[in-house]
C-alpha cells in the first residue's frame, strides 16, 4: 500500500524558512517523479514544485512562478524522502502542503497525473 | 499558463441523481485532463485521467469525457459518499500543471 507522510510544517515569521519532508513507502520510490501541491484552507489546489525520478544524480526540478527562486525541491532515494526547502516565506505561502506521487518517472511530458497524496502539513506564515 | 474554469462552483443534488460538472481550458489541452475528488479535510483522490480513463478502484458510476477545451465529469446515481469537492487538472503544459477552482457537490 502506498503511503506518503509529510512533516515539517509549522508557524514561521515572514522572511523565515522551513523544510518540509515527505517520506514514502509501498512503491519503488526512485522510479517516480514526486510533487508538492498546496491548498489554502477552504480554497483550491495550486501546484508548487516537482522533481523527476529515475536513475540519475541530477533529476529535473520544476517550480511554479510563485515560488521560483525561494523554494528548492530535492529527494533522497535511499531514504525514500522528498524535501521542500522554503526560504523567504511570505504570508501568501500559508497553506496546507501536500506531497503527491506521480504516475510516471519524469514530470515534463504530457499526461502527468498525481495518483497518491499524503495528508498534508500546515505551513503558517505570520508575525 | 493554461487557465482551467469549472462550472458550477457548487451544486445541490440528491442521492440517486445524475450530476455533471464542466471544466473548460483557456486553450486546448487535448485529452490531458484529470479529475480529483476531495472530501472534507482529506487529501484529493484521483478519479479520472486522460479525460476518460477510470483510475483503478474508482466506482464505475464516475465517468469523464471531452477533448480540446471542454470536459465533463459525470456521476451517475449519486451516492452519499460522493458529496465532496471535485477538481479538474490539465497535464498538457507539464510541468506547469494547473487545477480548476473546484465544484462542491452538496446534499439538497
């Protein structure tokens, strides 16, 4: 059974940093691209970032314009964990952050879908 | 970016009803369109991918159709567990995937 468990959320002041983690189990982690999606409580879904899978030391990384230059995604296949380093946080980054598994190895082709999601970790940016 | 617009934003229906939700893309996404269900406080769950393919384990009362810029999600014979919010998501302009604003299906 696929399981994704996010952690690392919390309350941080504007301009601060947080590092989110998502530990996966139940599938061959290295074979799949992984993504982060966020949701302001009561609002819609926004894709944040994704990282490719496969046998490579340099997987592709992708970011929404709203976080480019501030967030960094990475993965540790030996620990079956994907990370999201969030710097220079803003009030508008406040959201529930979900980790999701994609159905494919890369995240740069047509037809990507998010077939498993974690339960999310809440990030609150406020003074 | 490709904008995704869902309609209606909410609807009221009864158990046993047939429900149709529409998703429109600002430009063609071919059939690279997915649908998700999100129940209160839970993570989204993939229902339909490639516009019309049913994800494994999803009841057959859910179906999807469409191509280009207009898509529909249909729920035949709405069940109590189907009251939720539904989102479409385009995967044509990957990696810049985008979601629709959601459609909340409520009990009439």
